[in-house]
């Protein structure tokens, strides 16, 4: 059935012939997957404010989706969902349909939110990927009252424990959970137990020993209640499970215990960052994140690849789910990647996220965000360094690398970038590697890195723009001037469609003007080339290629004296630049 929208929902009109794009999105379950789909929807709304967004899900998640301010219509019936699609198509809307079901998105090399966005043909800033679920104020007030009563008089930090009894290869042992609860109590703090003690295999939570110091809220919480609990507590601990994403709808500190899928593909986006106030823990197993092995070939991966193929043909197949829930490339039980994450390590992570100075973190973020928005890199760098000192993440390390690059500190930028990439590749990181190698003059290697960024996530437009510019440079060298102009036009088209923050990920326009000038010189002479070289030189006065181009354009106009001055400038910038040496020798000979 189709659910009525909440009062705050924005259901736009549907006039005949409207140019609004309709996105028909289906994610039927589970809880965490639906919330991550809502993160993708939030990014979609930021990129297309006028889109009409339809969402089809299972009835048990319908109320959750209904209270997303970014979704216009919610469906729990596939038939009614398809009828709505047909109605919008009949009214001449462009309807973009996306069935985001199956396990392929959850075991993708990308963060699951980015895997959803890639399926939509989109790429978005972390600032746009935070899921939003706005329950009615009356509902949240009732939940807060309930939680306040449950926690009344409880001492110290309140640490939520969600001992999920899910897949065997994602389950932290009951012994570890009991030991963690004891650590919390011994520190004068309060463990709070949540979840559903369902008797269904691989569902519900593990049984923990009762303790008078522990608040047991199992079977007592609705989703609004759980959100209110997270708002009232200091840290949330769970293996990879749906409630981690519920916690991600609040500001609570998150400690996730991961195994088959790495934390970099799961931790929520909050406050414009990936991994804000969140830590993902995993054991020392070299094959941790082992679901990603399906991307490789070999007999060890065959069973995993077969299971994924079977899921594509028959979603929800019980045999496939059982295989995936028990899979371990080491064929170990208990699973070492989970057992090696001990209670002491988890408790230390809990204290880190619980005791974080949020006011200082917010003030620091405000400073570096404002500086990066205005490209005042010298101001962004110390603010980002302070943020790293407060709570280091790969996201902030990358942003600092980007700022160092634009400030001209390329060696420091590379050091930071490699530190960030060591925690997991990203399209942005691979693209920045291309920008750095380009700055060092290694254009062939830069092209390889841009291509890697584009392969990592095809919709990442800055990489496509950079590849187009390097293609124009290649065409220039090979004398294919017409193709060079086409590649340059493609660079301009892609760059022109980018919003301001993405422009710092693209080669500077002066590089395009430099290539344009040489392309013009290849087919004609005149003021067009001169203007292009002037633009290139003004943007980068250290460019010997731009200085030499000015000399070439002036020489073709017959101004030999001025041409000689620019050839000398080029040689001051690059004393071994042979073309300038030869031109100057010819003029002076």
C-alpha cells in the first residue's frame, strides 16, 4: 500500500509534461540497509532539490522511511509502486528506477551508501550523506520521558551494548560481551542492554548474565525509543548490524566490531564526515573484510562468487544466506577476526568516543570548513591539524592532504594521503594522487591515477574532467589538434557542471588555457593563443610552459623582442628547457 506522507513531507505537484525527474527507489530490508539507502536519498535530494523521490520497502520499515524529509511517497506494495511509476511516466516525467536489493551492495568495494549512489549514477560530498529521520516531536517527547525514567539514578557514562546474535561470522562472543559489561561496571559506569531476544536462529541478541548495575531494555524499545536512548547515552557498541545505523541518526559515540565487511564500508556519515565520533575495530587477520575477496579470481573465491551470483538470481535464498553467514576464507571457528578484538580494546574505544570534547570538535570543524569553502588553505591546515589531534579519521587526514597540496606542500600532502589511503582507497584519494603526480610533472602516472579514481567510482566527475584534460594534452603532442579541442571542450563541460567544493579536486583551469594556447598555435596564429597563455601564466607564474607559449605567440605575431624576453623567462624557470634554448639561440644568432 502507499502510505500518506508525514506533515513535513514535500510532495510536489505533478503537472502534465513536468521536467521533474522521478527517482523510484526500492530497498526492501534490512534495517541498516534501509537507513543507508536513506543516506543515499539525502545526497540525491542535495543534488536535485526538485526531484520526486518514491521509496518502496517492507511494511516493518515503512514508518521509518515515511519520516525521512527527503522521501516524497512511500510504498509497501510492489504493485502500487509499479502503478505509480507508470502514472509518472504517462505524465511525461523522466522516471529513473533503481532496485537496490541483494547482497551485492553490502559487500561492495565502496561504502554501501556510495554503492547505492553509484547505482543512481551519482557521487556526493560526505556533507550530503547523513541520513535524516524526523519522528514527530510528540513521539520523541514520549520516548525521551521513557528513557529518562529507565536511566534515572544510574551512575557515570551510559554505554549501550547491542550483543547481536546474527551471522556467525559477524557475532562477538557472549564471553566477550560479559567481560565488557564487567569492565564498564568496574569503572563506575552503566551498561545498557538493548535488542530483541528473538528465538529465531541468527536473529535477536545473545543472552548476558544479569547484573543489578546493568539497565536491561531488551524487548522494550521502539525505533524512536532507541534513538532517544542514544541521545541520552555516551557510547554505543555493536557488531556490524542495523542498530549501528540507527545510532548514526544521533550524535552518540559509536564503536563497531567488524569482520567480513570493513568498517570503512559501514560506519555512518555524520556532521559532514565519514566516521565522525566512530571507531571500527577488527582483528589482525590479513583477510579481514573477506567478502571483498569475491572481487578477485581464484579457487578460494569461487564459492563466494557462486553465492553472490545465486543471490542475484534468487534474492533472499536461504542457502546463500547461510553460506554468507558462515563464510571464512581461513575456515576458522571461532572467527579470529572477531575473537582478537578483546573486551579491553573495545572498552578503551568506548572511553575515547564517550569522552570526546564535542564543543571543541564542532568549533574546529567550523574553522576548517569555512577556510576550505573559501580556499584559504593556510587557515584550513592548522584547523584540520587540531581536528586530527582531537579525533583522527581517514576523512580528516585526506582533507588535510588536499589542503597541503593546494598550499603547495606536495611532499607533506603525499605523506598524509598515503596514510589516508592505507585505511582504504577512495575515488577522492586516488584522484588527489593524480593531482600530486601531475604537479611533479609526471603526466603519464597522473593519468593512471585519474583512471584508477574513475574506475573506483565511475560517477566521480572530477576524475573524468582530469582525464579529459590529459587526453587534450596527449592529442596536442601527437598533432591531433581537432581531437584535442574536443577533449578540451569535454573538460570544460564537466568542470562547468561541478559545484564549487568539487573544483578543488580538478586540475586548475590555467592548465586548460595552456593546452588551448598550444592547440591554437598548431592550427593558426593570432590573439586567441596569446590570451590563453596570458591566463595560464597569471594563474601559475612558475610555469615555464606558459612563459614559452607567450614567447611563441608573440613570435608568430612578429614581435621578436618581446618573444625573446619570454623565452628568457621560461629558461629562468626551467634552465634545461630545450625548446626555449633553441628559440632564443635562433633569435640571437
